[in-house]
């Protein structure tokens, strides 16, 4: 279950509240379109409580061949037997995650707007890197501003998949896809409304972005 794909796909990030009806919403969202991964992102609870919340979500992802990625915590990813972990710059080293989670784990690294951090992550053995925020985000404070040049640069020089993150919606994502984003990390744009409609809208926009990317490659 690797995070590689010929076309751009969605990388869903959970809202902070994944209780109640959320498992059903996740299943509907995944079934609605091209979703490659789901990131489990909860705050302020212990690992036991997190594991109880994660269990039905992991089952949904496993049944649909969607990678289940834990945000920030190598320890929780190991406890859950997750498909991988996403590391911020202060969440631990790729080498430590690889040693603890194994060769098959998908390890991603937030690189903000830094080419240097992205190359470091790639050299350390990350499976993907993430640039952002590209737009103001409803989910977390925006402290770094990434631009399309980063995506052009990375995709033209490196084969390692790149995730675009930060305030991405169906209305603004086409240039990101055209510039080379392999995955769009999205949260509020899906969970704040009708998740099925949102994913379908993203699918149409990503297809347009891929058409523009193909046209540009032909010159």
C-alpha cells in the first residue's frame, strides 16, 4: 500500500473529532473518488483513547486499499500497526521512524516552503515530502507560504512523491496539480460540508489539472 500514483490523488486529513458518525463519513468520502491516504490527526488524548477511535477508521481504510497514516507520533503508529507516519519538523527523525516501523512503512515529512528540508528528507529515506501552506488554512495556523515554483522544481528533479497542503479547495487546486503535486492534503474542504460532493468536485478539478500538466509536458 504505497503512496505512489500516476495521477494526482487526495490525501484526506481527519478533523480533530473523529467520533460519532465520522467513520461513516470517511467511508463515503473514500468511495466517492480518488483517495490514496487518510491521516489520523487527533490532539489532547492518550494513546489508548486514540487507538479506540482509530480502530474503525483503520478497518475502513484497509478494506479500500487506502493508506492509514498517523500524524506526528511514531509511537502511536507502531502501536496501531498503521501503514505509516507523517512527521513534522519536531516529531522525530526519518531514520528512527524507519527503524521502529519497518521497511514497508510510509514515512512523510513536512518541509514547509524549504527546498533544503525537502532534500534532507529525501536523503534520509522519506517516502514522500509535503510542501505548504499554499493557501490560508482553516485547520491550523499558517506560518509558511509555499508557491507553485516549489512544485515545479521538485517534480522536475525528483521522483519522490510530493504532497501539497494548506487551504486547498476544489476551486484553487488546479494550478497545484498542473505544477506537479502528486497528492492534495485536504481536511476542512471535505469535512466542513458534504464530503461526497467535495471529493467529487476535487476529482473533476484534479483531472483538469492533470490535463494541463500533460499538455505542458508535450510543450
